[in-house]
C-alpha cells in the first residue's frame, strides 16, 4: 500500500506530531508513505520512504489570505494535479489531507486522478469553518472523500450535522509513543506544554497562580506569538521566582518530573496529544472541560476537569492534588491503564491501516 500525505506546518504542534507518528507507524507495518510538507523541521525529523518540500499558500483564515488563495487557486490546482499525477505513476493510490487549504485544493484533482481520499481533522469545525466563506466548497470537496477521520466523538458530532458528510465520519482516537520523563531533580510543581496562542490560554494559568497552595512553581515549555505578553504578565504579578519559561523543546517531557502536575488550560481543543503523552508517563493531569478533553479525562478518576476561562476553578482543582498527594498516586496509575487500553500508537496505526485498505 502506497500513501501520499500532505502537511502544511508553521510551528511544531500536535498535527506535526501526529503526521510523524502516522507515517512512521505505517512504514513500520510495511506500507510506503510519501510526505509533502513546507516544514523543513518536519521533513528533517521524519523517516519515510519519500519526502518532498513543497511551498503552500497561507491558510485561507484571514481576509487577506483568502484573497491570495482565490487569486492563485487555478495555478495551485494544476500544481497539486502535477504532483499527484507524478506519485500516481509510481503506484500511490491513497491520499491523506489534514489542513484546510489542501482539502480545498488537492481533493478535486485527486478525485480526477482516481485516488482514494481521506481527510484527518485536528481542529474543531464550529464555529469557525461553518462561517467560512468557502464552507460550501469544503462541503462539496468532503463528498468526494472516502472517509473523514476524527479523533473524538466531540468533533464527530460537529461534522455529522452536515447530512452529506455524516456517513463518512470515522472515529479513530489519536495514539502516541510513550514518553520518557526527566529525573526528580527539583521540587514537584506544575508544568504546561503549549503553544503561546489565545486558544491555549496560558495566560489564564498564570492568572491562577496567586490562588495555588504555598509557593508552587510553574514551568512552561513552548513558544508562540503571545510570548512577550505572557512574560510581561508574570512580571506584573510579581511571579518571576515562581514561573520559568523554557522555550520550545523537541522533547518537552524530558523537562518534566514524575511528581509534576500537567496543566492544560485551553479555551478550545479537539483531542490534545499532550494529554495522551502525559498519560503514557503516568502524570497527573488537570485540564479544562472543552472539546474532546472529557473523552480523555474522567473528572476525579484519572485527572480533574476545570471550567474554561475560570482561573479560580482551575486553581481549586490543582489545590486538591497539592493538598493530598495520595490522589496523585491513584490518578497516575489510572492514566497508565487508560493509555494502554486505548491510546497507544499501535492501536491508532492498526485502526487506520484497516480503514485505508477497506473496500468501499
């Protein structure tokens, strides 16, 4: 089985981790994958049969980018047709698309060329995509797919609201390799592994710091456009001795100790891989009750769920663990069990491979 995968990337995140894991996992099972990406980091870190650098138009997510997208659409249509035709002559018959532009641009030529087409969704459709000017085109393209793979029931419900796409939805939860933690080289504290964007709400976690028990410290691993704003907030709240920014790291969990608590304070999420990685290592997790997170965290069993945009509630849930470390030990064990039962990479690859070879 030969599979073409497209992935547009601006910064390393969950989508890039998924792409690397999926392609390498399929290769391990004897399949051949060809990755097209604009990310030299992704191309450099992935081990696949073929990989090619390909420049992409900016995501059609702003008015300016949308205008650029529409102007170059005819040219890009033929560009995708050319690349896909080249892979088709080499025996590639399956196409996996993950980003908005690629779904809008590559689906139609792929159908003409006879590819079986699979979309993989990493982000929520509501409300953004439902209001997008090209939503009708996206729905039309979606009807040409074999399946639309989603990691959560949360996202499946959104797409099933579109009658023509409902039967195409297939739930395959993401899976991850187990991560290795760093050593117990400091006092246990809080850890946040995240991009610095508004939807990740790292700001809300920092604002919750004054409510934590004692002088609990926070380590933040990541980077993004809100970096300067977050550093200013830390200084403004007088938290310089309690909050440490480590920057983006290729292996962020090497900076996490087994006794730390992972905090995911997001306002919007689908099915964050960072939670699955933390589960694999037996970390205790406190996250917000958004998107598909409640499908990962059972409140009070393998972690705690807090209301989004509520620093006080987030702090209350974290304080429950800080006051009673026996809770942490229990949740740690539950997370390892839950990871092994449903979120290993082997499970995801097996389900995906069966879907790709299934006859329609």
